[in-house]
C-alpha cells in the first residue's frame, strides 16, 4: 500500500538535501520541532497543510512544486505510463460549474 505521507516525506528530504540545508536549519526556519520534522521526512508523521506550507517556505520552494513531485512519484508507483499535465476536460467543466454557482 502506498502511503502519501511517505512520499511527501521523501520529497521534503530530497528538496532539503538539494538545497544543502540541514534538518535543524529547516526546522528552525519553519518553527517546527526538529524531531517532528524528522518524523515527517521519514513518513512516520502526517504533517498538516500549515506545517507543509511552513516547511516549503523554509526551503524557498513553492508548495505546488513539492506537491507536483509527490503526485508524479505516486503516478509512477501506481504504474501510470504518462502523467497528465492538465486536468481532464470533464473535471475542468465541473470546477467551472462550481465557481459559477458561488
């Protein structure tokens, strides 16, 4: 079974290492406990959207970039041969209809 929290943790760790930052530096800048961030990176804890946003900001990386990478990795694990770059037309139409109602 694929756990999204594990993929999120791996992506956060990969981005942190690519940026040459220590766990301590990112935790401090994101105002997150070092041990907690370590557990998130190892996929042991599920981070809230607020924590993910703080960590992304501490990494100077848009949260959309992090989530896109997570999505791409999940697609590979699920065996998808191609990862669509856009939403399907029927989903776009549904979003448009929802927005029109608001």
